[in-house]
């Protein structure tokens, strides 16, 4: 992970992404489907815009227009026939749909009557929320649009450090993801090693009938997420009191519980010998998992490992065997 951004830097990055929306009638669309299943649409800005093939964007486009890309694969060698079939499908539709673009690509497709919560306003709502004003925002760990999803992580000034790892300060925050619906998750950030920890709690803000209702639901979700992050931070710090005798076996057991690939488990186990001497605790185990996540380029895998770390931190540690690492319940 990179160094924290200031609130102002994060907002400028968001503004530069130029996230906007265009509403068009389906029957008037100019659509092109290529042989590699890519779909472009004319949004009226002088060119054809790619519809992201990820994050369900193409699936939503197909549902709202009746155009299923897979149905055109055998015809793409005949462009004229393909266009005739596309026009035939589209002209039967009377609905209007909304194309959300970021970075020059369509990243979301949804009904045009869906209340629009611009990401810049969403960002400002977090910054101006009473809870975050009282806590103080230290910075923004991440802000980006990837695979059709806007993501931001806010770090507050609420901090704590483990009893045996003095100076290893972690801070509470929230992670926000926006893709048609808004997802708020508790998040903890460790400053020294820039590890991120995502809580198991997932607060979903679904589409609402009005923007006012959507904003109200989002504000409540932020309050819940902030409270969850404080609890997650407390649980993480408490792990430093839980000693482990065989960290390699504990990591292997955690990998088995969460169905992590053998490659990831092996890579994490290989990092154990690099630890300094002394007593090892579950705090060290979770830190190793989240630090390993930093080395992963795939954001989905990275997020999953960070969530594994959060789930382990939240779990009752008295249920885990100190020798083999397995969870033992009566």
C-alpha cells in the first residue's frame, strides 16, 4: 500500500477520474460488438466507449437492452448482419438506461430512474459526517475506480498499539465500495507496515427511491461501519496477548478454514522464519497475513486476504488450539 493521501489529495484524484453519467433511450443506441466479446456504445461524445467486461457491467447491459453478447458470437464475422440483429433487438425497447463512465470507460449500467449519488458527493458525505469530524480523518489510504467499482478507504485519528509491539500503531477507519449499491466495511490500518485489515461486517446500502433516502441510509451505514472499526481495532490489539507456539501450523489451519490456495498458504508460511526472535502472538500471525496481502497485485485477492485477517482477529481465540492452530469448539 502507498502512503496516505490527504483528504484534499483524495478529492482531487476523484475529480480527475471524471465520473459522470449519460441517460439514453435503448431504441436510439448505437452499439458495436466485436469478436472478442467487447462491447462499445456511442454516448454522443464523438466516439465509441468501451463497456467494462467486469463487475457485472455487461450482464446489466444485457438485461436492460436485451442484447446478450454470447448470442452474437457466431455472427461477428458478418458485421452487417450483426448490426441488423442489434438494431432489431434495440428498437423493441422503450426504456431509458444510464451509463456511468470513469476514466473513459463505462463502468456501470443501470435504469435511468435510479437515484444518482455522485462519488464526489459520497466522498464529501464521509468527510463531513459527525463521527468522522469528531474522530478526525488522518488520511485516505486508497481511492480508485477499478473493474467497474469505486473504492475509497478513510483512516481516522483513533489509534491503538499492542502491548508487546510498542510503536506499531494501528488506526480505525472505513472502507467504501460503490457499484450500483454502496458497501461500507470496518477497516483498520497499521501505519508502520501499511497493512490493511477488513472486518467481516458488511453494511450494504441498496438503491433507494430518492437521493435523500439514499444519503440517509449511507449516513447510518457510516456510523455502523465506524463503530465496527473501533471494535475491530480493539480485537486486533488484544491478539498480542494470545501467544502461539507453532505459527506455521496456525497459518496453515487458517488457510484451510478460509479455503486459501496452497500457494498463498505456502508463501505465508515461508515468511515465518523472517520474524525476529521472541514470543510470537496471534497479532503477529494476522500481521503476517495482511502484510502478505500487500504483495499481491490482484486487488480481489488482496481484499480477500485482508478480510481473512479481519475475520481471524474477530474470532474467539479461546476456540483455537495453540499448537496446531485448528478451531476447536465444544
